[in-house]
């Protein structure tokens, strides 16, 4: 079950769109920071394949300027 956190930087004027777009991805929770300049995404996917699909989907969001991975952890489950 890979778990990761990302800092999302929007294209200029697109933070609200970015939060909505990223929140629509399965297994993701997204919040704006207090300064309303960036967002934080936490993901929890069932397996490494789903995590790769999520990563690719995240990178294709049109309102996203940059996504920075801050933390990732994956553990083999029996």
C-alpha cells in the first residue's frame, strides 16, 4: 500500500482548478495551504501499479505547473 505526499504548484491563477482536479483522482486527499499559493496532496494506493497510474495522472493535470514528491512509503503486505 504505497502512501505518498506531494506539494503541488499550480499554474498562475489555477490553484482552485488544481485542487479540484487532483481531488478527483482516486485515493487522493488535497488541501490548499494557508497562503493559497500551493496545495498538499496525500495519496494512498492499493499497490505499486496503481501508484504509477496515479503519478502519471497527476503529471497530466493541466492546472499543474509542478509536483514535488515529499514523502513516499511502500510496504509489502502478506
